């Protein structure tokens, strides 16, 4: 019998660490992508980041979005 709690947890981890790229790759004057709100360093480093580092980038993106409002 499959553990649904583990399956849900695995899906949540995969979704939370999926790249936020939306294929609109243009940098604004501050050096952030207008599509995903990541810096060049965050974009180029994404594939080698740990899950924890990716989570931190995603949190930074949310903070940036709030600052834009």
C-alpha cells in the first residue's frame, strides 16, 4: 500500500523547487529577469543549487514581487 502522505510531500518538494522560468528572459535596469524576477546569478546557478537554496531563491522572488507593488 502506498503512503499518500509521502507522495504528497514528494510532489510538494518537486513543485516548490521547479524553476520559476516563464520563458520571458529579459533583464530590467536592476538586473532582474522581468519574467521570473531572478538575478543572473540565480538563473545561471539554479541547476546546481540545493533544494534549500532553490527555496531561498523562491522566497526572494516573493519578496521582490511585494516590493514592486
